[in-house]
C-alpha cells in the first residue's frame, strides 16, 4: 500500500483520533510520537501509530480510507520531526492554566499525561537505557516537572484543602512557570537525543593517501 503523507493540522488530527475511537486523546498521542522520534531506540512510525490503538488498528472499509488514515498520522509524525532542529523547539500543547479550581485540576492532569507520554515514547518500554549525561539530566528534570504537576493536581482534587481566589491565582502563575520548565526540557531532550544518535554513528575512515 503506497501512502502519501500530509500534515492536516492538529484540529483535524484531533477529529481523526475521535472518529476512530483512539484510546488516547490528541495531547497524549502527540507526546508519544515525539518521545518515539527522540528515542535513541529509533522507533518505527507505523508501529507507533499502531500502538496508539494498543496494537489493534480500526477496521477500514476501503484501501483509500486506510491510506488517508495512515497518511494523516504519518504526516503528523513527519511534522514533529522538524522539532529536532533548534529553530523549531518542541512545546507541549498550547493551553494556559485556567483560573478556576476544577479547570486547574484538569489542566494539571493533562500536563501529567503529556509528560508521562513523552517519557513513555522515549523509553519505548525499556526500563533502562545507556544515555548521555545531558539526556539523563533531561529525563530527571522532566520526571520532576511531572511530579510538580501531579502534586498540584492531587492538592486541587482534595476538597479538604481550602483555596481562595488569591491562592488559585498564585498557583496558576506557578504552574505557568512549571510549564516553561517542561517546554524547555522537552525541547532539550529532543535536541540532545538527536545529537546523541549522531555521535553513535560510525566515523568514516580518512581517505587513503595515494603515493
């Protein structure tokens, strides 16, 4: 099956995932793909798409439908690969912290899911990997960032912890700063992984000298 890939935009990808009952919402699917792209294990784009449906792809009525399905999702993959260039840093989905308590709780959950997904994609089920010091540092900071969002989510979900408008606004600003850390470290992870893979390529021997 010949597939023509085309990036159709995030909004249409969201609708595609919904229409095919993908178990993962867009922010998770996108982060998994980015993690896979960055991974030193160099995952397969098609295998990553299949993993979004837990290995059981939806049924297609025609080959044309299947081609459109894979073309759109592989188009997203190709679109995400541009973030390996320092001129296009990867960022988590564009969403600012809301001002209400329930909205903030849902926001923190989304960020926890995103950060977990990019790390899951990066490690591809491997418990440990031989990483460069910079990559190890990126992973550590991303795990800490995820924990900060998780702690805030738990606090907001605990109805025994009272919050007033001023406290929520202070938390919202803090979460905005945490998001900045997450975006910075996600971009650094992708760049450092790209540099690491290049460093592992066999070096070409110098050209022979003819006497």
